[in-house]
C-alpha cells in the first residue's frame, strides 16, 4: 500500500511534464486545455461531495461533537494554504506584457516562471503529502484524488512551459525545469513515507483528508471555475465537466464504499 501511494505521487508529478511536452509539440492547443481543465473540474467537484467529505467525517469519529468543527477548520486551512502559495503564482501576467519592449516582456516572463516554479514546488510537496496520506488508507480513494490532481497538473505544466519557453526558447531548459517541478509531488510522498508510523492514526488521516478537501475546493473555486466560465471553447468545456462526473461516478460505483 505504501509503495503504491509512493508510486502514485511519482506518476502524478509526471502529468506536469506531460503538460510541458504537449505545449512544445502542439504550440498550445487551446481546445485541449479547455477540455482538461473542465474534466479536472468535474472530477474534483464530484470527488469532494461523494468521497472526500464523507471519508474525512468518518475518520474524525473519535472527536465526537467536535468533528464537524475540526473538519471545517481543516478545510479552511487547506484553502488558505493554497491561497497563500497562489499569491506567488501570477496568473494573468502573460497578457500584460505586450506594451513593454520585447526584452522587458521576456524578463518579466522569466521572473513569473521562476516565482511560479517555487510556489508550485511547495504546492506540489503539500499535494504529494496529501495524496500519499489518502492513497495509503485507501488505494481506491487515492486513485480518484490522483486523477483529479493529475488532470489539473497538465495545464499547470502547460503554463510553466509556455512561460519558460517563450522567455528562453530553449526546449531542453524548459523540459529540465518542468521535470524538477514534477518531482516535487514525489518528494511530498517521500516525506510522508518516512513519517509513516505517525500517519496511521485515524484522526491524523481525517485531518489530512480534510485539508486535502480544502485544497481541492480551492482549486475548483479559484483556479478552475474562472477558467471554465471564461472559456471560449464551450463545447469542449461542457463535454469535459460531464466526462469528469461520469468518470468519478463509474469509479465510485466500481470501488463501492470502503471502510
């Protein structure tokens, strides 16, 4: 189970690399981005409602009357944690630079790339820890959380790639940076692997799952929702969201509910 969880965090990181490769090959295919963002959105919403919330609540049973307060507190903590990290990941800076000189624009892009990378590494380490914690309790739930995070990592990789590639026009450099960022999820998994004894406690698992839930709610509301609402590719977006729900429902039905 531990090795499965570790492997999962490694594979998830590679989704970032996949995003980078897609950009380098396709020259930024917008329809594909719209679809994968919408797919991640559908998966994550259904994951939160049908899996993560009930699962967290169950693990916190020992807390008695306090459990709903602890659950909500951890969700808020997860949201705030990503909000702080996201503060360092600029979002719309790619469109802002066109009235500067080309060199300034490139330096600006490079700066965004570096700052984003640092924030992303932290973000991925925490995500890796959360996913490891989830997957080592239940491989079924781990896979579903992994699916949502993995899908949202593809556009992340695409953002990194377009930022670095536009500033350096160096494919190798772009790939190396992307690979280093993609390993950070695995690093989170490794940290958890070594803290393993501690993480077996029901309450700690409940807390970790609740924080994961908060992070996923943050990704859905603050990262994906806006992109989806403003997407020009309406057809791909609707298809993506619906597919996300369907994938998760199938996963939920085949996995059954586990204890």
